[in-house]
């Protein structure tokens, strides 16, 4: 270990593994360490099921009705991949797709007035949806056509909207959309967690809705993908990539000290050895003095013996409960996967509820979501602190990632990865300029039967 590296990475969460893989591909000499004996850190998948019971300090072992413990791979952080989103592009650019198989998530639903409805995201679905009355459907259809035709480089498509000035609130007014439609458009299509987006220029929201529609068009059914055997496969895939390009991996390796000189990092000390480096990437748990608490997330893992009601018996789905529907400031999310993804025993389902904590009673906050899942065989409740770095790392050359938020997609995580990459290298992480091979869009996706 007593060597000089360009980059040392501490922690094997998804953010750290992607950056490690990208840096290795770019020719950097990388050492990647984790104090844990397993990959994934906060974003790991726990197997066997007995290990999950231990982790949450449940007194008993799983009952026999749960099947074989080794048939379970339970994510600690529930997220799906947008089919046309940034993480899929990163998987394709780095060719990590060769290590993974994905399934299309069967449906995306939104909560309104105590019931759940399929999210309408195409003109046809909008006209068939029970979420809206007849006249509202026509107005929403016009709005979707406007978004589909919108091109930020072609003012002819703006229809009187200035994308860098007109707020989203004004765009909704222009199309005379009602509050329920605004709720599911902003939260189930554009995937915002709060309503702060309403009073800023509309360009980002329009692009987010386009991303949803393009992702949906990719494979049908829903815009989301999920890897077989759980999300823990993702960090391992990028770790393999880093190793192929010369990266060195050490699990179960304690980190005793981050060695500094004149205000910047020069190495990491572990068990009386020092590995020297020019730059350091780590998750917040390794540098508590350089991060601040930015809130909390509650996540409840629920084991079910049935699909969720009113989802057409889907083996996988997402449900978004917009904040306005339950008098909150931020949305509640439900991610559901099952035995069909090799993450649970035959006939079993895993639904994970998550939201940003807003009160002193977080478990009461998520009750509207838990009611949708009844009956629940077993619950595992985790309340996690969210951390963000206190500085941009340019002086110390220590670059800390942000904690994983309550959203059920990886777009915010990818924004963090691109942000760290830019601060480390001084240049943008640009997907479009990456050299692509002819068949690089071959991503293995299984359609639900």
C-alpha cells in the first residue's frame, strides 16, 4: 500500500465507485478502500435475509414463510434508473452494462385523494386517464404536445414562452391546467420533491418532462429500469471496471487518518502504512469535520406477500404521493420490486417507502404510503442523516459526496458525480463527446411478460 496514487477513494457507495471507474478509465492510478467487508456502503443490497434482520437488530430470525434467506437481496437505498437518464448513459459510456441485466419496471403511479392512478405521460394515456375530466384531458394533451415539440435551440417551438424567463407557474396558467394536473406533472413526470420549481424559469422542468417521456418511449410500460439481483450490483460493476483499468481495491481496510500538508491532502494512513495521493474522494462518513447535516430521510423496507392494490398486480412499480395531497412540503415515494428481479423469495415483494423528514414523528409522516401496502409481513425502519460537504474541495483536494436523498431515481446522484468530476478535473463530464462504439446502446433489458 506504501505507494503514490493519483486518486484515493474511500467508501464503495455508488457515487464513489462510478468516480473511481471513470478516473481509472481516464488513465489515473486509483486506490479504492472501504472499512466495510462488503461493497456498496449506504447503497448496498443486503443478503441473506438473516443479515437484514441482524442489521436492524430484530430479536428473531426470519420465519420459514419468508423462504430461503439467500434468495433475498434487499436494497438499503431504493432507487430506479431512468431509461434515458444520466446513469444509463454512464453505464453505456463505461461499458459496465456488460456485467448487468435489467428489467423494465412495470408501472408508474401517482396518489390522488387516497387512491392511486397510473401516471399518464403520452397523449393516448392522457385521454384515457381517470385522473382528469374531459376538458382537462384536452388541455393536458396540448401541454404534452408543446413539451414534445419544444426545442430550446429553436424559438419557433416556444409558443410565446421564454424558457429562461417564464416561470413554470406561468406555463401551467398558459395551458389552464388545474392543481391536480400540476401536482402529477411536477412530481410524477418532472420528479421534483417540492414545489420550489414553480417560480423559477421553466427550461429545466420542460427538459425533465422530456426525459421522462423519452425514457418511457425507450422500453414502454414505464420509464424506469431496475437491475436483477438488486442495486448492489451497480457499485460492484463500476468496481470491476476500475480494476480492469488498473485500480486497486481493498475491502475491510480501516482508515486511521487522512494525512494533510499545508492545507491539502497528501495521503491516507491505514494500519501504520501511508498511501500517498494527489486527490481524495470519499463519502461523508470518512470526514465528519468537512460535512454538515442537511436534513434527514426516513426509509421503511416492507416485505409483502402480495402485489400492491390497484397496480394491475405489477411485479414492480413506483408510486409518488405528491406533497400537496398529504399536506406536506416534500413528496413520499414507494419503490416496489419482487421475486421477479431475483431480490426476494418466490411470491414475495419488497416495497420501500422514503421521504424527507419534516417533523419529530417521521413514522407518522409515511402512514399514507404504508396504508397502500397493507397487509405488511415485516417492516424495517431506518432514519438517516443527510450530509453535504462544507467546501468545494479545490483547496484541500478532498472531494466529499452527498448523502443519497429520498428520490426514487439516480438523477440527483449523477448530478453530484458530475459536479465532483468538474471540481476535480476542471472540465465538464460530457456524455456527448465520449467515444462510442457502434453497438454501445446494447443494454440488456428484459420486458415483463
